[in-house]
């Protein structure tokens, strides 16, 4: 079936070693795919974005920085960006929205991987496994139970009871731990978990505190010197959330004077851009401290799940117009385009996607234009969010010349950001 834009001309750029299943699915769809194993920056990134006339879809992970400047380098062809990870801090989502570029991510596909890492760290810290392993590698045999504890019966405090925090809750309870949690939103406790009224209440009772919160102005530095001193002597801290949540110098101080008994960190305020850049932190070399290089969601299973999730969202947006899962666009979940009802049932109706600045009167202008051109509207969908609006029109199939006129008239609406047609 003929489409509005030949699929083989749709260019996809994948960076940072995005899981191969993403390349496979895009290739099977008929798209032209280019990929790089590493993050790009500066002139190299601009070149990759604009090569061959420009990429229509870009897939990145956490290192590539898609700033306003880089989005502009992508040109008018750029339709969408897929963040093959949880966060989108590396993308200027506001600038993308202003340019009509939808941004998608995968906030839940690596949930299990992060939860399992947290459980492993809880056991490892309580049994001081990294210290014991380091001694063995040095040839020292110290068969002592000093400082080693079972996790059964210990109190786990979970800060942030979302998808990851709640899974940690269930897994830790199955191991015999008692769970308390704190979240700024009201959450239904799972199992025997108990909600705390405040962060301070949780810090005072927990033997291990694990953080599972997003990076927001409210969470930045939420665990500082005062909070660390409020924790029980000998308690342990795990941060697999965001690097800016914990004051690292304060944590180093609490570990050095043995107020805390250990820590596990997978994220840091400042992380190396790649393997060639050294990692430096105040907590390096301290006993019973587990440091991992932001690998909480880096399992083969999680990366494949993320790839499938993000690619499916990008394909629905390109082929169908749906913005479900977008972090910066009005969410419109569209049905498949029907064949029935078109003036020529051998062809699909046209679907017009109109992204515009959200001001009064735009829908009226669009409908007036359709009326003046005597276009029969089969279905209409509208959603707005903040400063943008998204109108989708399913209309009777028209020939190429008339389709061109419709697009030109809609682009002439002063508030228009982008017009795209599917058939």
C-alpha cells in the first residue's frame, strides 16, 4: 500500500550502543538505520544529525546531550527523539516541543533490574562482602563474623514508593525484612509495608535506607548532612536513583566517622562521559562502600525491553500519529486509520497531524479551512498541554494535488508549528 512518505527514505540515527533489537525492528519496518556505539558531541553529533539531509528519528541513551543547538542542527526533518532509558534530562524537551519534535522514553522497562541490584546491595552491605572479597584478593583470610548481619528482621526504609520502590518492597519482605516507606504522594502499601508520615520518621527507624526518587528541585540534595546524622548509627544508605539526591561530601564524612556502616552508590552528581575519563569521588576507598558506574538498569533483559518499548512508541508516532508515552507533547492515543468510509475505499483516508501553539481560535481556523476546501472530516481529535495543542483530522482520501493544497493552507495558520499527513 502506498504511503504518504516512502519508508525507505525515513532515516533513523541510533547512538550509544542502543540494543540491536531496535535496529532490527526499524530495518524490518523498512527504515534506513545508522548507528554508533558511543555517544557523540559537538561537530560529530551535528554531522550525524544532519547527514543525508537529516535524521527523522534519533535514539540515544543518557550521555548524548540534545541541546537546543543540536535539535536545530537536526533541521525540519527531525520528528521524534527516543531516550532508551528512564530519564530525559539529557534532552532539551521544551525546545523539542517548540520545534514539534516528540520525545519518548521508557520509564518502567528496567524496573526489575534496578530492584534486583538494590536487593543484592542490601545483602552485600550487611555481609560486608566487598571488604571480604578485597581481603581475599590480597591473600588475606579473615574468617570473622564481626559486622556481618542477616537481613531478616532488619528495617528497610524506601524513599520513593513508585514502580521500583514498590518492587524492592515486595522482594525485601519475601526475605524477611520489615519495610517502611515515604513518598510525597499517597501510595497503597504492598504486603506488610508501612507508610511513614515524613522522611525524618523513616530515617530514624531504618537500618537500611534506599532511594528511588526522580530528579526534581524538591529531591536535589534531599539527603544532606542533617539527614545523614538523623539516621541510626551503623545504618546504611543506597542510592540507585539520581546522583544529585545525595550530598556526597557529607556522606563521606558520615562514613569516615563511622556514623554510617556502609553505602552503595550507582549514580553520582558528576559522572564521566566515557571509559577514558577518570572517575573521582570523595567516597572512593572507604570501607563497605559499593560503587557501580550507573548500571542499575544495565542488564541485557532491561536493555532489550527498553528497546522494544521505545521503538514501539516511535513507530506508532511515525506511522499512526499517536503521542502516547511522549514526555513533551499532548497525549493523543489514536485508532488505526480506517479504510471504510473513504470516497475511494481502495485507499486509506488521509490523517492530518497539526501541532500548534495553544492559543484560542486555532481549531476554528482549521475547521474553517476544511470547510472552504470542502473536505469531509471523518473524525477529529484534540488535546492540549501547556503551550502546545495537537489536532488530528481523519478526512476522506484526496488526490496528491488537493493534499498539497490542504497542507499549504494549514501551514499558513499563523500558530502552526508542524503539519504532517499520513495515508
